[in-house]
């Protein structure tokens, strides 16, 4: 268990992060370093069809490139990931490179898993994802590490490229599930702010709030420590200033890079072992079950969860207010006003979640492992409903 005066942090198998370099150059260098000969390039469909960035990367990779694949839908449906696994298998891939948002990133990691464990059908995904058993315990399946490594070039701010976990949605039951192994973490990550100028403003900003939420839940956790609190606070300071700067001037590459570094910092507590809480647990369900975009989940839920948790971690929440330059103020109010100031949605109706869906969302949230690590206990669907009631109008 983490505490402020004793902690053990886990590290992933990521070896390099390229900060501020052009993706094509960094990827060509990585391909040479890794002696890759059959690269599977998994990319955003929009990036491929509307920009020349993917073409530049293809040219830089040259004859090391085996094939290019796009078509991963939001929240990485199993059906789409299965097609990508088949394409990577046909290409005899020896390295996977992803260029795109969180769904593309997550898919890339799970493709490596699928190649190792011969996933060939929808049902073959069973047995590999994290779940909560009937006793309320989180079960992380043990399996052999993938043989093929992944490199990620993110175009949004959700931060999943720094995590060992890949989220894939069972699109028959509409449940988002996490797959994790230390070696599923990318071997390298490229933070190229120039790649992000094509990202729609709503997507960039909302995933930025997602990273803000990583930092919020780390700072509010009873299982954090001085190191993780420090990097989470730094993430909040960077993101709270740089996100509005990018909105004011979308061509500001320095502000975009500060957002990317803030997103990286926001992930360090999670990969180190600090658990997230109800905002992430509910957010997983809003995404996989109600089809809410990833970043919007945090825009809606983060302030409500802060308010719900205040009775047990109000002292820790003061760190949050300080990072926004509003020491002594209520953290949930500060975060609410920040998100509203960015023009992001703040209620369930704004993201097309109707009241008739709340019960199933409450029940499915209890199946998410982070529902069990919220600072204020979540003992059943009725507690989740209490939080949802705060944002249903």
C-alpha cells in the first residue's frame, strides 16, 4: 500500500521518449535501432486521408514498412482489433507503430498480444482482460509477454501510450475491458506537437481534460506518495495553463508540447501503481456502454467525483486548487469552472446519456477494477447513482 512516507513504484518497459522531434525522423531512427524489417503501421483513418503526415512516415520507413492499416473505431472495438491482428499476422510484422489517438494506441498494444497468443476469433479475447470477480477482487490474468514491441506517436492527450494497458470494447456486450502486461508498454514514444495540429479542437481539449483527471485522481488518492503527488501537481500546472493557450492559438507548438509533457506526467502515478477512482471507473462504462468520447467522460465526471470524495480527502484536494492558482477554494468548483471555460460538456444530457441508461451504467461500473479504489468507498450501484445524479442535468 502506498503512503506519503513509504512506497514502491512500478516501472514499465518503455525505453525512450522523443520530445518535440518530427515523427518521421524519430521513427526512421527507431526502425534502424531495432533492426525492424516488417513494420506494421497502424494509423488514424482521418490522418491518413486528410494529411500528408502518414505519407511522410511511410517514406521515412522505406522498405522496412510491410503494410499500413487504418479503421480502428472509437474505444477500439474487438471486431476492428481482430481485423488489425489478422492484417499484422499476414504481414509477418516484427514491429508495430501507431499514429493516432487513444483507440489506435490501445489497439496497437493489444495487437501485439493477439499475435503472441494466436487470437483469431472474437471469443479468443476471453481470458486475457482484467476483471472484478464475485468477491470484489481485481483479477489480472497472467500470460506470456508479447514478442513484438510497439512504438506510439499520439495525436491526442489521453496518455494511454505511457500505460501498459490497452482498452478494447467487447462490441457485442458493449463493455470496455483492459488488457495489460508490462511488456505491452511501447518500447518508444514520439511526442511530436506538429502531428497534433490536425486533431479536432474538441478532441484535443477533451483528452487534455482526461489527463487533468489522471492528475486529479492521483492527488486525491489515499495510496499516493510524495513523488507521485509531485509529478501529478506538475501535470496540472502545465495542462491548466497550456490547454487554454492552445485554444487561443492552435499554431502554438510550444503550448502543445507542454500539454503532451503534462499528459505524460499525469500517467506516471498510474503506471507507478497509484490507483484511479470513480471518475475513471464510470468513464470506462460511459465510453464502452454509452459511446461517450473518451475525453468527454472526464469532462462530465471529474468535478462530481471530487465533490463526492471531499468528505474523506478534502485536505488532499487542496493541492488541486493550489495547482490552478486558486488556493483555499473548493476543488470541485475550481475544476468545474476550468472545464466550462474550455467549452467542454458538463452533464450527461450534453453527451447524449439519457436517464434510462443510468441503472446499467451504475451496475457495469461495479465491474470496473477502479470502482474498488475510490477514496470514498463505492459499495454498490446505488453509490454510483449518487454520483450520476450530480450530472444528470
